[in-house]
C-alpha cells in the first residue's frame, strides 16, 4: 500500500476509535464494538491495535459476550503483556465463563503490577474463596457420584434409597459442574450398566441423567451418542410406555440441539475444537427416525415422538436462512415413509400401531416440509412423489389399497391444502371417493366421508365438490344407519354451510337449520357411549356452526355440552385442539373483524352490492355474557391443559387462537382474579414467547392486563415472573396500539414495584428508552403510566447512573413533569425525584442546574392541595437541604422558608402527620446550619 494511503487508513482508524468511544459512552455497546472492529481492519499500529482490542473486550463484557471479551483481551495482552486493563477485563470474562483458576492468575498479575489497587485485592480474595469452594464441592461431588452408582447398581438396595439416588443423579446431570464430574468419573459406562438392568425406573433415571449431560455441551453429546448408539436410543423410544418414550425423545432432542448448535447456552471452553463435523451424526439420527415411522416394531407413542422430533428439527425455523438442505434430504429419502403413516387406516389389519395423534402429526410434517421448499421445481418434485405414491396404490383387485390411497389424500388435505387440491384432480381420485361412499364396509365409508369433508371448503378447486358436495353428503346422512358416519357427514354439511362466515345476511341454510344441526352436534358431544374419535367430529362441527351467533349463544348455555368439550380437550387425543380453540374463538368473538366504513356501506347499497350484517347476538353485552358463562364452566383449566400439549399438533396457528381466547377472557378486570386463580397467568407465558407474531402480541396483551391488576407473586409464581418481562416490554414498541402500550406500562409498574431483581430484569430488557419516550407522550394516561413506572425504576442503581450521566435531559424532564397540572403525573414525578435525590447527592446539585424553574416548581409541590404530592415535595426539599450548605442557603433565602415554617407550625392530625414531620425535619436541618435560630 502506498505511503499516502497508509496514512489515510491510520487516520480513519483513529476516527473510528473515537466514534466507538462515543457509542460506548452512550451505552450503545454493539455499535461501539462494530466501530472498533472496522478500525482493527485498517490499522497496522501495534499500540492502537492493543487499545482497540482492549476496548472491544469492554464491549463484550457489557453485552455478556464473555468468550469474545476474553479473546479480545488476550490479543491486547499478546501485544503488551503488562496491559493492566486488558488483564483485568480478561479476568472478568474468564470468571463469568467459570474458568476461575485462569481468572485468578490474571488478577494476581494485576495486583503485582498495582499492589495499592483495592479493586484488584478484593477480586483476588473473592476468586481465592470461590476456587477453594469449587475444589471442596468437586471432591465431595466425586464421592457422591461414586456413592450414587454403588446404590443404583446394587441389586439389594432398598426402594426408597434407589429412588433418592436416581433423583439426585438426574439433578446432578443438569448442572454443568455435576455433569462434568459424572462424565470424568466413568459415568457414561456406569449409566449404560444401569440401562442394561432393564429395570424401567433405573433405565428412566439413566436416560434423564444423560439428557442433562448432553445439554449445551457438543463434545459430551457426541461421546454419549456414540457410546449409547442411535439404534439403541430409537429402540428405547419405540416402547409402549409413554413416560419412557418421552424421556428418550428429550434425550435425542438434547443431543440434536447440542450437535446443531440450536441450544441457547454458550458452549463451554475450547471443547468446540475437539469435535469433528456433526453433519454425519445428525443425518444418521434423521435416517433412524424416518425408519421408525414405518416399522411394525415401533409403538404408537414411539412413532409420535419420532414425528415430533422430525417436525421440530427438519424444517427451517427462520425462512430468512437460505439453507433448506435438511428438508430436501427428508423429501428425497423419507417422504414416502411419511405418506405411508398418513395413509394408515386403523380398521385395516395391515395398520401400523398408532395413537389418536399419529396421522395428524404426519400431516403437519408434510405441511412443514412443503412450506419449507424454496422454489417451484422443488414443489413440483414433492408433488410428483405424492402423485406416484397415490396412483401406485390404486388397484381394482384390492379394495384395501384404494382405501389407503384415499386416506393419504385426506391426510395431505389436512396439511398443505393447495397440494391436496391438486391431488383431488388426479384421475380416479374423486371417482374412488364416491365409490367408497357407497361401499358396504364401514371402514371404506368412514375414509371416504372424512376425505370428502377435508376436501369440502370454499377454497376447493374441485368443481365436483362445489356442485355435488352438499347433495352427496345429504344423501349419505339420510340413508346411513351408522352414527359414526352420520356425525362425519353432518360436519361436512356444517363446513360447506359456514361459507358465509359471521355474516348474518349470508346464511347458507334455511332459517333454523343451523340451530338444528348444532343441537344434534351437542347431543352427540354429551353421549359417552359414542367413541372419542367420533365425538371429536361433533366438536369439529361446532367449530363451523358457532360462526352463527344463535348457535354460539345456545352452546354456552348448554353446560353439559360445554363441559363434555372441555373433557375431550384434556384427553390424550390432541387432534381436537384446533377445533376446540376455533369454537372458543367464535364464542368469545375474538376473531378479527373488518372495520365497517359507513361511506362504503352507502356506496355498496347504492350499487346493490351485498353489505355484511352483524347479528344482534354479536353485540358487546351478549359477548360479555358468553365470557362469564365460559369462565364459570371452567374454560381456564381447559386452556391451561391445551397449552401444555407437548406435541407438534399444538401448531403456531392453534397457539394464536388460544391467545385470542385468553385476551377476550381477560377483558373485564373483575374476571382477572378468577383467571389467575385457575392458572391462566402461567398458561399465557409460553403463548407470549412462541408462535405467530399476532399470537405473541395477543398473549402479551393478556399478560399485561393480568400483570396490571394482580399480585405478580400469585399470578406468576416462582421464577416464572421473570419470563413475563420480555413480552410486556415488546408491547412498548411504537407499532403497538395505545391501549397495549398503556396496559404494558401498568404491568411493568406493578412488577418493578415488587423487587430489585425484577427492576434489573426490566432494565436488562432495554425497556428504559421506551418508558422515557412515553413520558414525553401527549396522551395524558400514557404519560402518567410511564412516569409511575419510572418512579419505581429509579430505585435501581443503573437507572440512577443514567440520570447522573452528562449530556441528557432525563432529570430536566422529571423536574418539569413535577410542574404539570395533571396531579397523578405530578405525584409520580415527585416520587421519582424524591427517591433520586435521596439516593444520589450529586443529583441534588444537578437538579438546580437543569432548569431555571426548579425552585418555583419545588415551592408549588410543597404547597400542593394533595397531601401525598405535598409530602413528596417536602422530602425533595429535605434531601436538597441535607446535600450541600450553599444549596441550603439558596433555599433558606427564598420563599421556601416561609412555606416550611407555615407547614411545620400546623396542628398535627393523623392525615397530615407525615407532611408536618418532614417540614419540621427541614427546619431542624436549617437550624443545624445556623441559618435560622429557634424562637425563644
């Protein structure tokens, strides 16, 4: 590089360093790290490089990227081994990474270079204590691990000792230090011995311990996968026991997360370097899971767990990531196997072992795989595989194969609907459906009618369905004597009949027909003699029929039918979740309603276009009555049970429906206590963290409504309360509406008043800038809510530091808010100012410099009509008097002395006691300074 260019590059590097320093002062640590990084690419100057690495290490500490911070500090130390700041920063990063011995060496070197530095001496003492404790725990852990295995592998151990040892081992495996001790003490081999005992409780304990050991540690996960072997893991998952199958599924998920880097924990130390490419292992796991789908030896539970793992780990979670190679691999090597599961007919002798959920899980997997394809050629390839599979099943000589072909189409229609629609157009598919409808075998009729129902929608491209669907279904309904088929045909009719949606003017059936269909559905729902699979279809019917306001109103008044639906929702059959959620959304009117613009209505009427009409029973008072009845019937415990479904069937769309229902139920503040008492607060948290964007916002809004008026310790017991903070902070986004902003602020105010740990969590979630923005808001209620929230947040030390920092108007805004006409805003701002001036003396002096109106505002506070505002004003005055003699002199020379004297001389009564006491304390302080003398 020419000399001139080099000089320019060096100058630019210095400019970028200064820019990084400015970002750092403004606490924008990511931007600061970027500036330092760009400067490092330009400079060749060793001293500047050392400074840049050292500064970027400081950014790493602030953003909790401790591995990066340690690496940058090491590079600065490589340039200058006596760089005391870099040594200390590396020590801090290593301490956070758990490498106490290395951190101790760094701070020891710091203390040698600067023996007088108290901070280094303190860190040295603290690390020494921590290392001694770690060694003590390590030695005691080693002996505990040995003892546990001795008890577990001793055939003569008593049952309660066995159980205790197994539980202790599981807990130990979940902690990083404990997992490492088990691993170092030949634990994997001993756990394999436990699995060889074939005793279910010991095998379960071994599997759960291995899960803990795999979490967040790629090297250990690889060793465990190879030691236990994937075929053995899959054969354990294939057993009948639901508990065992789920535990092994969790083990495999922990292994997959660690190998793919999906787990959120930071990988420890340098173990990354020891592990070879993990793609081969991940591919082997995928192949074994696909083989499980079609194996007769695998139980229904095992098949479900294999499908759950494929659903969770194959399709991309983020479509902005370009690589969909896992999906392409599964389509090429496993789509036929998934189609085989979808096409299973429970009544045929050749059927694989299934649960109620297996086929639905397979349909969801097909849908996810199809959605994960990036281009038309990929989708065409997918469609061809499906077409070849279905047409290959058609056989005039073998009716069973034809039934399987139609069942496969039916399953695909429940997944990617447009693909299913294309398959309906295949030669022979519709004809076969009609032929099966007229078959003598119940199994054939069931499959054909279910396929017809799934094909029957207003989106259907098959003109046959549109023109002949209702007639065909009506004929089957009238002629069949079989209740199972009657219910299914009725659902098909309900589905085609609900095409008008909630529009009162577009009722498909004659007046009263919809109510008759609904009455029949409710009757079947309450009939325990009908099998669960068939009663599920009655709920499906209600999901369509409850779009009609008369039907939903009758349904919520029919307590036995409601409770029968709730009981079905709590069973192991999770395929019902979507129908129950849809029915509840309809009953609570929590679906999106298009705003009707009067001018457009007039225009539509003039041009003789159809105008949507609202049913009288869809008005607010009817909805409120339905919500009351649902709460009384126990809807919250049902929703809580549905949210817990650990299955791919609980799709993001279903979660969104549940969130909508919760939000509608939380609307009235009087009902929120009931919702909390029945566990609604806890159930909402996962809905606010995962799902569609709309679903997460709805759930967060419901959480805000609960957090605003409930005791957080009761609504979100234990550690759960900390998970509520992030969803509430997300509602402060300016894209959310005013009501969501307001209720989120109320919720955060309530939380921030509970504990220091919660205030720290709110601060860490970067809520402070948003709260400050709303303090500037023109809307009175938003400004008041934000100021009240800030009043609680100023108790947190880092918030106080923000007020102390130069170059911002935070304190000025607070002082000016104390002069507002709105009493609630005044009260909150005065409370915040009272706490800040009590906690930080510097702020007492700063307050007098931020605005010339400070004294006038303070005097107005001390004379306020409202005692609570007056008391806060007097506390501020007391803090200012105590902070500095010159400042006290300024106050005494003003009219404030007269105000304090007037207030202090009042006759004390119960209400004014605190106000008078504070005024007298101010006067005593003035006497201490000698500015005033007591009257003789």
